[in-house]
C-alpha cells in the first residue's frame, strides 16, 4: 500500500456510462493484475475502490462505471487535476496458476482488471482466451484491446444485441487450463457452478477503508472470514462460500 | 514529561492520540505503513469471548461527512487474540495497548476482561457497553445506569488494570450513565461510540445495510461528541477519553478543552491510514497557534 | 391528485416539501426570492405566548456538514404573529401554513395553540416539545413520554386543527415518546429536531456559543433522522413529517421510504435560499430515475 | 438579494493576512456601500459574509482578512475559479445623512467598506475625512487609495509603529458633519462614546444565512431586536443598545 498523488492524464468515455482514466504518478506499490486503488474524491467521505485495468511504471489505467455520485464526480474531472490515491491494494491474480491455456471470464465492468492480466499472461507466452459478457452492445468495451494482445476473444450480450446471445457461462468452451473470472457476484457464482476445472475469482464489495482495517467487507470462506479488500479481492474457487 | 504527554489512569502516554477500536484492527496493518510506536497507544478491535463473524453484507454505507458501519463485532475471540494477535503485535508495538472488550452477558464481560487483564501487553481495559450493531450487544447495558454499573462491577471484581467504560451517545442523559459507572468503580469513561443511523438504498428501496441500522462516525458527529464529553466532565472526576469525528490536531485540542484526558481517532484512520501519525505531527504547531504550552494543562479548560 | 401530492392529516399538499420552522421566518423574506406557493406548505418560526429576544450572541457555529444554532426561540409573540405576520403572509402565500408553537408550561402551549388554531390561514399546529436551546424550553417535555403526552392532551383539548408533535432526537427511545403522543391524541409526529452539540473556540478556550450548547442541523444529522423516522413509522400509525439534513430530492425520497408522509427542509434554506424551490423542481427527475410514479405510494416503502 | 456565480479576476495579498479579491459577474443587486456578500466555499457548510470594498457594474472588489479555515481557503483561490455568491445583502450606509464634511472611521478590516462609501461621497462633492485605525503598521491597507479619492486621511496604529499612536478615537478631530464607522464592536462602542454628533455604525456578527431567515445574528436595539444581516449591518447611533 502506498498513498500517492496522481495527475489525471486522460479521462474519457469508453462505453455507456463507462470511462477510462489514465493517471500519472508513482506506481511502485502496484505489483499484480487484479489489485485495486482507492481514490479520495472531494466532497465524498469514503474513497472509491477501482480495479486497475492496466499498469506500467509511472502510469495507471482505470476503467470505471458511473454508479453513483462519487463515480459521477470522477467522470466530471479533467486532465491536470490531481487525485489522492491509495495504491497497490488487494492480492491480485496469481499468474503461476494459469497453465498454458488460461481462460478469462469478464462480466461488465469486471472485464477491466482482466486486461492487465491478459497482457501479463500473453507476455508469458500463454494462449489466452477471453469471454467478455455485457448486458447490451452499448456496454461493450476493450474487445479490440484484448484481440490486439493476441487473445481469442468471445463477446456475449444478455440481450443478444451483440456477439453471442446470453451470459459468459453460455459462451464457455472447454479446453482451458485454468480460469480467471471477475464480475458481479451472481455471475461469479454461475461461473463456479458451470465452468469445469479450477479458477480464481475476483469479488466486488462495499468497503470502508480498502486496506483491511475496518473489516467492513469481510466474507465467509472455507478458511474462515476473509477481507475482500486485503485477503482478496481474488479468491481461489475452492475457498469460496456462497452466502447470498 | 514533554509538552504532548498526558497520564491516563496512572499510565503515561507520550501523546493523547489513540486510534479507536474497530478502525485499527490489532495494529499490524498500520505497522506496515508507519511506526505505530509514535501513538499514545491504540484500542484494539472489539474482542468477545467467542469468535464472531459479525453481520451479513453490506456492512458499510457512506454519509455526508461520515459513514455508517454495521460490522457487528467481527473478531477471532479472546483466546485467538491472546494466542496470535498479541504476540504478533509485540514485535511491532512496544507500549501498553488498550484492550477493547464487548460481551452479551455479565459473565462474558468478566471472562474476557479477566483473560486480557492477565496479558502484560495490556495497559487498560476499554469495556464497550455501547455497540449499536449487535442485538443485546452491550448497547442495552449502555442505555441504563443500573445495567451499566452492573457490567463495571462484574469486570472490576476480576481485573487489576484500569477499566475504562465506553458509552453510547444514543441516550437521553449521558451524564447519569457516566456517573453510575464511576460510582461502580470505573477508572475512566470513554465516549462517544457511534450514533445509531440508517441509509436507504433508493434502487432497492430497502435499508442499505443488511443489519438495517448502523453506527454513524466521522466529522458529522464531532459536535455531539464534544457536547457529551463536556457534560460528562462536569458529572465525573475520573479521566475521560474523548472520541467522535476527530480528524485534526485542532479537533484533539477541542476535545481536551471539553474535558478529555486522551482522544481516540476513529473513522479518520479509514479514509487516511496515516491520519493519526499526521495528527500527532501537527499537534506542536497547533499548540503554538493557540498558545498552549503543555497539552495536559488544557484538559477541561473550556469549563469556566 | 398529481404525482407529487401527498395528504398530511387530511389536508392535501401539492408536494411533500416543507421548509422547517426557524429556517424560513414567517415566509416574507423568501417570498422576495421566489413564489413560495410552489411549496407544499411551510412551518413558520417557533412562536411563543410572549415575545422573546432569545439567547445572547453568538448564536451560530459552523460544523463539518452542518451548523449549530442557539437562537433560543426569538419571536415576536403570538399576538404580534396574528396581528402582523399572518396578514403580511396572506398577501404572498395562499395555502394553509403550519404554525410552529413552543412553550414553557402546559398553559403556554394551550394558550398559544388555541390562538393560532382560530386563524383561518393555519392548516396544522406543529407543537415543538424539543427545543434544545431554552432551559425548560420544551425539551424537558420532549424527553419523557408522560410529559410529552400531557402537552398533547393540553393542546388537543383547546384546538380543532391537526396537531403534529415535533420530537427531539436527544433521547434513548424515540419510539416510546412518539407512541405516547399518538396515544394522547396527536394527529401526526414530526422529527427530528436538532441534535444537541457544542463547539469550543480554541482562541478563547470557551464554548463558542454564548448558550454553551446548540442544536446541530444539516447533512451531518441525516442518517440519524432517517433511522428515527424509520423507527417511529413502526411505532405509530399517524402520519410522520420527516426532517433532519434533507438537502436534495433524493433525500426527500429516502425520508419518505423510511416512513415520512411529508418532509421538512431546514438548514439547506440557510445556505441556499432557493433550496426548497430547487428540490421540488428536481423531484420528478429523481422519481423517474428510481422508477417512482407517485410519491404518495412510497411512504414507508423501505419497511419489508 | 441575488445569487450569482462570479469568476475570480484577482486575489492577492494586500497587508498582513489581508487579501483583495476582484470578482467579475452580475452586480445588479449590489446597490449601496456598506452592503456585503455571502460566499459559498467548497468544503465549508456556511457561507462567508464579506463586506463590499468597491462595486461597479460587472465587478466587485472584496478586501478580507484570513481569520479561519474558510478565509484561508478563499486566500488560496486563484483567477478563473468560480464562486457561488449571494449579493446585495444588508442595508448599507445612508449617504443622505453625510452633510458636507463626513468623517469615516475604520478599524482594521472594517476599513474596507468605507472605501466605496468614500468614493460615493467624494463623487457627491463632499469633503471627506478618514481616520483608519490598525493594530500595527504591517496591517495598514488602502491609505493611498483613500488619498487618491481626495480624502483627508489619518492613520492610527495601536502600537504606534505607523501614523498617529493609539486608536481611531485618539485621532478624532472636530469639524465633521456626520460620521460613518466600521470595525470591531469595542471600537464602535468607543466611537459612540467619544465622537460628538450623529453617525452610522456597521457591525460584524456571526451569521447563519446572511439574508434574515435564521435570526442567528440578531442584536437588541432601541427599536427592538434587529437582524445585523438584514436590518443592518449599518445602524444609526441612536438605535444601538450595547449588550457586551
């Protein structure tokens, strides 16, 4: 964890209600795809946790969805403005588990952190497949970016307006060595039930602090209570206990 | 003694700043961010006799100038705290720690306090009779003077270290409850715990927290906390640990003028992990600005 | 009835937005800024039997996300209100007004309420048993169920119009006090009045307000207000007027989901004189965003 | 009263802890010297009342002193930033009372609103004297500006470090037709006691709203309770009741 003042280099719409923000600043604490940052926004008491879509020395890319007043305020910010950010939060994905044919399963905004993961896995020479699910065609983002990394990409939309009709679980094809999933909890649960083999899943949660102090975001696991913000947000399939 | 030091129930603190229970875990997370030995002490996560998962999700809701939490006393239980947390803490924190205890019966309180009283690392017992997020979770004890006194007597009977009773602000007459605790033998009073609040999810049209209500903390509650510390200072003679929305060195000074011997900082740690370190660093400058030589001299200074 | 209208104690309001007593004077200042007939109604300045200057200066202190006031029921007295304020108001406001009344004895309350009950412009009596800024100024009545009930009975015995009792949040059990008022004949309950708070002047090292304590209002208190409205809705069957930190159309909807039939807006009027006008204008858009067709249908909607 | 969004044209230090802010925007509601504006500042719940130092169509000049977090935030703002301001608040001075030789008495930051008053009185051809009192030489501002208007200016400092040693009341000279005073209450009280003849005095107060709604700033007068923000801030000598 490191507290860093970033400068906004870019903040532009990407899809319906989805924005991409590029930040310039010290990224030394950001070490693994699947980690997130926690952003202080003027006029809002709690920080906003946003997963890292891509990271490189000195620059972070965040892809976020406007879901409330906080993210609304974020979307209204412009280049040159500064943000107080806690960086390098959460465990991130374990690429050592990937095997040679990893499958990435993204649901809506949950697609964002999988991009950096895909880039790392491709750099390791893995054959990466990605199934990206959205509600409708207007929500789709980063399809081309995943392709540009050399991933085998399938897009599914719940309303069938684009790509394969249905959910990511309807577009599953066998032949993957390990899966990585990120998205809303119902999607993750469906993935666990329908996807064969082992995987890691990244969870969302309402967080207080984002670094493990308030235990506000705790969920039960087979290894006892775990904090999504610090022990997660990524959990191994076998650890997960479905409470809702 | 230097300009920042105060004495809390006979134990000297290098400064009056104490991270509040539930916002600092058992210390180890924060020890990764800064040397927590700069703190006066800290009050560790509310500990109960048995392990607790706490309340279902969601447990956190944002408010204007504050937050609601309904964690519900998640903790590994007193035996795990003694076996795992305290030894881990000993490696990074070399001062007496404040042990925060909750319970659901007089026996619970007595058992857990007695176990922690035996631990050399523990300097004070902070007995929480005010958790708003657990049904029968102490809050019922904290809203009635006689019930509050019964907890104090049960704990004092089995402990030797200073017992500080943590009070709820969700009462008509905080002074009468503080007085009852003092009469029952409390060595100190800490206040305020959170104000009971609720937010409603406009999309789901249901309370946002799974628990329905939650405890409000943050700058929003600061004026209520200052008022109650001021009232309790006029009602008791034991030292007071003031808390509630404290976020700056000025807030610490204001709390002490109201009557606090030491000051707990809660929600501020959650929005900025360095909050307590920075507040301590800012104290000398703030003292100079307001012509304060020694912090210990301003305790209760606002009382004519 | 249109999508925004609600019925409060048998009187229809075009919309549920009501400027709260003490933040809207007797209406005339705001009538210079916009046509106040766009309001559901408004609750005029707390009126007492005799004229009052109120408390000495200073009476106002700022807080994070709110303010403290210790005005102390300054008002020209009920006879001047009837002789001067109501005729002046009649020229600019053509709806029934809510008459807010305070007192220091049962006789005070009864006398003042009876006089205002006779005035055709008055649609409701809002009986304030919760002023925190006057010693014996109603707050003592508002913290005890039996005392609260005695005020309600005294007022109901001499009036014909709907009597809404305004409660203080500075109590352990708001529901029991609301129930006592309903049992005594109250036609409605309004809450919350301000939370008792204090700020200390670091330069003078004395309480900032001449009165010592003051009433906290503003967004800071909103979660406490929502919680209490929710609790009172489960305790009584008469309509509830919710207030406390409401600053937006979303806040109005949240209060109504918690159980409010109408919603008072207080401190927001002081930082933006157009607050109520703008909140009313924003309601249709907010309703559309959350799939609400008629406001009257969501009253208490958050209760499973 | 009019709510206006102003743009900051200038915001620069003038003396020890004293700043001058020039605002561009609709000034149609500002009608008399001695009126004030009430400024909303991000992160502060209540507005900050600041007296108008000078006004002309489309532009306002404010001279303010940093006394707390709010005015601190104001001092940190720069040209181009926007402010939400309630304009045209308070009654202002009545220039019809001036006579031919008005005397202006300013104490510290209370000197600011007298500048516009002096300009109006000079435009009406009056012979204007101004006695400006400050704690020390470093606090002095606008001495030259008053001179440039053609006023007979005397500066007094409490510590004698500049101008006449002592308070404004020590620098009083007879021969004025009417006086206008603005400053801290102890100074105004001393003026009432020591200055002969009639005058108007402008008061400071802790305000809630600034436009008469909350009656937070009420003070007793011989004509009953009056709101400093709306019935004042300027009161006739004969109305005033000294409570403290």
